[in-house]
C-alpha cells in the first residue's frame, strides 16, 4: 500500500498543487496495478499530524509520500531531513503561529527521510522532470508533518517514508511571477518516486549536496 498526502490551499492561494498532483498520481498508480490512496492534510500545526496518524492506522502503508507546496522553487524537491522545530513566518489556516517550538517535546533534533532520495531524483531526471535533493523542508507545516511522519515511523523500519515539495502550478507561477510546473509533470514525478522506492533496496551513492 502506498499512501500519498497533499495539503489543502494556504497562504491565500485558491488551490494547492500538492493535493492536485497526489490525486492524479494515485489514479496513475492504480492503473499500474499498485494499491494506493490519497489523503488531504489540513495546513494546520498539530491537526495535520493527527490526520496523518489516522491515515497511517487506517491504511497500514508500506510507503508514505507526504507532499507539499514550495512556491518559488523550480524543481520537485526530495527532502533529506526533518527538524524538530516549528517557527512559522505566517499563520497556519487556523491562525496558529508557533515560534521556536518543538514538533515533538523531547524528540530527537532531526530525522532523515527513509526514501531512496537520490535514486528517485535520478528517476525524475530520466523523465526530464526537474528534481533535486533538498537539505531543508523549512519550519512551517510541511516540516511539521515530515517530522511527525518520521517520528511515527521510527519504530516501523519496514515502512519507508519521506517528504516531497512541489513548485507552484503553471497557473500559480504565472500569477505570482515565479517558476511553475504542470500538475501532470508533478503527478508523473510522484509515480516515479513511489515506484522507484518500491524497487530500490539501497539508495545510489552519488553527490547531491549543497554549498549553502
């Protein structure tokens, strides 16, 4: 079972490309004979993790791909690390704006993704889909959910999970004067990430670091 999550709109946007892409990706995965399900996540600290927890218990996935919008980025970003801090530049959809608060009291400083992020990036490049390994998922609800996911999976090594950021959609990018990517390309990328994860036991050893 492959669980994919996407967020509801936030920050004044009418749509969230992460949710649109996740829905399309699930349809494509099912056409390929894969058991997959999509769950929409509220852009709210705390509540987002609660909805994810229910989805994990209801669906018992083997692979979890949480997806969020990163407006301004040019590529699909495979996030490497989630950090144990909430520090919101803007309020969430319920008006919460935590500052320097832990995601999980007493939790470790960080968790690494257990997806084969470099192999997945290579798979996207092979499809001519712009992709990168990212060293930061921010400190907003995306990182909050990513950290919450990896905290839940810490004692479930048989389940592989991680977080993927997608750019604005083409329409959002045009409206905001920022880079954009088609929902179809995002969905194809998520399918490639899911299938690559399912078929890859050990990640490839290639450089994907950053100087800053």
